C-alpha cells in the first residue's frame, strides 16, 4: 500500500481533520490530550534532526525537553516571568548545553554517543531531584502560569490547542526549510556513506553539530509548552519514559518525514486512551507496538506516503547533451617523503610523487604495497606520520578530508560509496552540497548532464541500491567529478567492469585530463592502464621502486620481481 | 630568638613532636573502616561484574548494545522474589536453593529474547538492535510493574542473614556468599569459554561471524546460547543484588548504565575489562557514598565517565577501534 499525495494536500487534510475534531467533537479532556500531541510533534521534529538526519542515537532528547520545562517552570512559578521571556530562554538553555557538550560527545562512536547522552540525562535528573531549593526536589513546583503574550492570556482549551499546533506548524515549516534542499541531501550521504561524505567535501562534524543543537532547541521549546499546559513542574519531565516515548514516536512515524512526526505523536499520545482497558499493562502494549513496528515496518508510517513526482520535475529534463567537463582550476600536486605506519607495519616509507595538470599517472604495485594508503593520505581520509603533500605549493598535509575535497581533490573508491536510498541523480547532486552557491535544482540539472556522459539518463531516477556494479562505478566517478576537482584520484576504477564500461570510463577520464586535470589512477589491469597513463609509478612495500614511461616501467626487473617474485638467479647468488 | 606563641616548640608537648616520627601509623579504626569498605565494594563489584559480563557477551556477539540488559537483571530479581514463596520459610540457605532454578529459567528467557530482539533484525544496522532491546526492556519493566507493583521487594538471602564480627570488621554472610557465588560463576564462564569446544565456537562467532560460519559453526545457535548465558548471569546478579539492595521494576535503566560504563571503562568488548570496570565502579560508589552519599556517588560516576570519554574516546584500557557501529 502506498498513498501518493502531494505535501500541501496532505497537510491540509491533517489540519482540517484536527480542526473539525477539536471544534466539533472533543471534550475539554480530549482537547488537552490533543494539545500534548502537538507539543510532542515539536520534540519529535527536533529528534528527527539528530536521530533521523544525522543518524546518531541521542538519548538526551528527553533531557533537553526537561531542561526547557524546568527553565520555564522555575522562572514562571518562582519569579513570575512571562512567556515572552521564558520561552526564548527555554530554547536557548538546552541549545547552549548541547553546543557545549557537543565537542566531546559528538566525536564518539555510536555506542559511546548513546551512553554519554544517556548519562547526561541521568545526571540532570539527579540534579533536578536533589537541588530542592531551586527545583522543588522530587515534588517539583506548582503554580506555573499559563501563556501570556504582551498581556494577552491564552486560556486552556481551544485557544491553547490552536496556539500549540500553530507553533508545531511553524516548527515543521522551519524543519522543512532547513532540510528540503541540498543540505538535507548531505545528511543522507553522511548517514549512509560517511566515506563518500568526506570525499565530496561534506563537513560531517558541522552537520552533526547543527543537528544536535537544533534537536536541543526544539526539545526545549516543547518542554516549555508542556509545563504551560500542565501548570506544574516535576522531575517526571526528565524521566527516561519521555525519551522512550519520543524515540518510539520517531520510529513509528518515520525518522525524517514531517508527516511521520505528526502521525507518531498523535498515535502515541492517544494510544493510552485507546488502550485504557489494559490499565497498567498499557505500557507493556506500547513496548510490544514499538517492537512490532521495528520488526515489520522499520521505516515507519510515513514510508507509506509516497511523493508524487511533480510535473515541473519531468519538464526540467529536456534532451541534455553531455557537458564539456573542465576542472575548476588547473593544479597539480606534489608528495614528498610520505610515510605512514599501521602498528609496526610500514605502509608507506618515504614516497615521492608528482602529478602535473593535464597528466594521467598510473600507480601500480602488488597488493599491500601501499597504493590505497597513498590515496587515503592524499585525500585526507588518514593522516600521514611524516612527509608533505602540497597542492600548487599550498601545504595540505593532514588537513581534514572535507577541506581537502573542497580544495579540489576528488576521488573514487575501490568499492563505490553511494548512499543506497538516493536516486542516481541525487547521489551525484549531493556532491554540490558543500557549495553554498548551489541549490538542489541546479545541482540536479548538472548531475543529470554528468550522468548523460555515462549514458545513464534512463536510470537517473532509480535508487543506487538496486544498480549493477558497473553503473555504481560510473555514478561514483560522476559524483567525484561534479565538483570539477583539479585533481582526481581513481582507486581501481576498472575492477569488475566489462570492456565497454571500462572504455567509456577511460574516455571520460582522458577528456577530463585533456581539459587540464591532474589524474592519478590506481589499478592492476595493465590493458586498462597502459593506453591511459602517460607515466607509471610502481610501489612495493611502501617504496617507489620504478617510475617512468609505462612501457619502460613494466619492463623493469624490479617491477617484474615485485609482481612475480624474485628472479631465479639474483646477483648475490652468482659466483 | 622570638618564637611565635602559636608555633609549638619542639621541646614542649609530647603530642605532636615526638609521636610524629616515632610511631606514625594509620590508626586501627581507619584501617578497619577501609577494610570494611573494600569488602563491601568487592561484594557489590562481584554482582556488578555478572551484569557487565552478560552485557559484554551480547555486545561481542551482536556488535550492538543490549539496552534491555538491566531490565533482565530486574526480571531475575523478581523471579527470585516470586520463587521464594515456593521455598519453605525455615530453610537455612533459601537463596542458594533458588540459584539453579533462576539460572535455568533466565537462560530460557535469554533464548526467547534473542528470537524476539535480535535474530529477525541481525542484518540491519546495530542501531536497530538498540531500539528492539529498548522495546524489550520496556516490556519487562512494565510487565514486572504490573505483576508485582512498583514498591521495592527483597529476595531471600543466599545463606541466611547475619554475619560474624572480626574486631571492628563485620563480615555479613550475604556479602561473603555474593563474592563466592560470583567467583564461581565467573570462573565457570571462563572455563566454558576457554576450555570447551562450545566456548571456542562462541568466541569464534564473536570475533568473525562470517569465518565462523564458513568453517561450519551454527551461527544462529551460538547467538541464542550467548543470549541465554547473558540472561542467566543477569538473573543470578538479580538474585544477589535483590536481597541487600532490594529490587524495583524501574531499576533496569541504572543497572544497564552501570554495565555500560563498566564496559566502557574496562575496554569495549573485553571480558576481563568488564570485570575490572565493574569492580572499579563498585569501589568508587562505595568509597564516595561512605564519605558523601549514594547520590553524590552516582553523580560523580557520570562526571568521571564524561572525563574518561573526553580524554580517551576508546575507553580506559581499550585499543582504538575503527568504525564499528
């Protein structure tokens, strides 16, 4: 089942349904339940940033919600501050906390990140329970005022409901605005293929930071609205139950879709009402529902709402001719004395290598000779132990991968790195994500034209996950070329390709080099490499053992020895 | 020479000058107090070690965190509470009699858990397992809450209550029994993993599932056994902890967190590290709680965790790992 409906009619239907139910059928208790649903929409929208888009299992969302609630609760009940002052503070305080702890926490791997955020929540709960003078301790504080904006009070019932859902709609609009374009696409690439994100110039740390702070801000806003609704503040708002509820809503509704947040929040808040007959077992039922959804509908309810392709999109693709690919600027690179060890194993041992603009250099060598390590150091995926890498005289040694990518070094991978859930055209368009001057429409047009160069326009809208190997290789290269890098590093580009596919790929590479790019091709396949490369460099055990014209290098004894073993009669054993 | 009135002259007063160098030693009271703390910490740490071992066994088998592990301990505790009604009240060793039954029933429970929360989703990213185990934890915690109510309950002691006094030192029977039972269980686990064919197969699956499968090891069966072992250890820990410290349905979160922290401190995936981490946490908790309060101990534990993660994101003893989850 898949309901195809545009976003505008979908949200219009939801809004009308809520309005009709609220005005026509709901009791005052029902109104309150629906208001709380609207509050949860906001906290779930926030959680989607870090959990859905950034793909990090934060367990601090409940804590941010609770902190927002306590800021409003304490300032409102003890100091009589009004909504106009407390609401911004309820957003700001958790956001600042998130920004402060982001540095140590966000670089952790997923399981430590989950642990650290969980411990943060527990720590804050401890403070709330025990700092009785300020928080009221386990009993909390009564007398939180309602919402008053410039002396206009918003009474409970329909008015508060409309206000909360209005804010939820604004929060949704903001989330949509932030994520609808290339920026949202870069999150998908980061989440599904972190290596590709690095190679395409996407700053993963920055994306995670933004997502974490946004999630905290949304959580705080929702917490503030929550205490205005229930009018007391107690440690319950910091309990793990709220975190679990938000997680469940996000999983059940959908991790990145706005409609998912709405469905998840309404469903989960009303579930206790519908399961009331189960009494104390209703939380058990909630756990069962969460488990069943994860097992049988892992993408959540929102996955059943498909987006209808708009007519504008169909028209935006006239017969595009392959574009003339030119690097953004002409630049070569120089490597001097590069070394790298893994444990006690010298992967690279003082390697020198220069590639000039317009030149195609082949890098050969047996398995384990250090070819991929060299590519990883050049593109910043790993840091060298010693040596220098310069790009037109500029020292780029040890820069983070995304900075190097932005300076104009592109690469492909031995195993193509393509986000499985993206269409081919979006996988290539995502390469423009680091470019602030680009937008999704122009990025897609360019991606389409690039795909045309590989004869892939017919497949442009298919998903990467269902493509054959040859297509994935071509798309990987198209994405690497999308930023028009000055330098391109190809790691075994012909492996697993048919002869026709390899020929097409070689044609693209040759043209791009002829237009001024510096190209480094790592490969074993001499039938592919010999006609393509102008120079060959051979690595063995981390050292350059031969370099020069291709025909000369393959004839050299050292190269033959490296590939086929030492010659039978070596100089040392001769009499 | 003018000497300040407040500076005691070396010649006068026997209290400070003389005794300072001659008979310097730690007062007996302090020594006894420290020994008492060490004993208490060892008993608590032994029980925590069982929890942490179960946690790390599943972690190694699935590369995912079992968020329901703490709730499994709670389930074990309440199982002990429930079974205690079947044991005659005048029995000298009520808890010890229950232990085999709890190990067996919890092992079954663990096997069931693996079928529900892991086997159906083993091909999906580890985050999926996080969520299924959270869901399972919710079901346990709230199921227990519905059956037994939310009040703290106490399980029978292993070999009766009371204890012996040795000078100022109080050796509670329960503490000593906890230490002995835990040591036997941990030793048994070590024997199983290191000395038996089954143990080798389990370790092979944890280290390289694909290779293990390629040489004919039944991966699914090993996963189920791992979950069973983990739950049995958790159940035993539940029985051991639920006497002195009581058990409430909502305890699972904090227990899971402590196992998680123990494994983080001890080195991700290391069994010995898990035991060391558990003992460290228990010592920390007992020492801080004796000077301040349980609350300060818990708060400081989280702060310490953050400090450890800040300076050593790979854990205290762990080697840096690549992208794993």
